[in-house]
């Protein structure tokens, strides 16, 4: 229901478990909180991309089983590089 009709859901905040005396908040885990971030969508998108690359290599007649881990390692490297560049940009702008 949330996927097809997201506008019917009223509460979009994370579930808080408790709050310490210092003000730090503990949130509920993704298995009990619908709004908790998890890595399902990013991992499924990378797996889909790797499989589509394998399909394209296969249809062009250049498929080799070593292509799949090669594409996955390149994707992981570029994701790490992208995160580092964004973090450096925030550091250069003196943002938190």
C-alpha cells in the first residue's frame, strides 16, 4: 500500500527508541521501522547494473565470466571515489 499510494501515509519520521542524557537519539532498526534507511535499493541497483552489463557483453559476443566481478569492482571504486569527492567538497565549503 505504501508503494502504490505513498500519499496515504501520514507519518514519515523515524521511530525513536530512546534518548540519552547527552541528547543522542537511538533509532529503531529497519526491520521494525518503515522509514529507516537501508541498503536494499542501492544494492539492487548495482546488481541490476552488473547483470545488464553482462547481458550487453553477451549479446555482443564478448562475454567472459570475469567481466561481472570486474564491473562490480569498478562500480564500487567509482562509488567510493564519488563519496570521497563529495566529502571533500563539504570539507572545502566548511559544511558539517
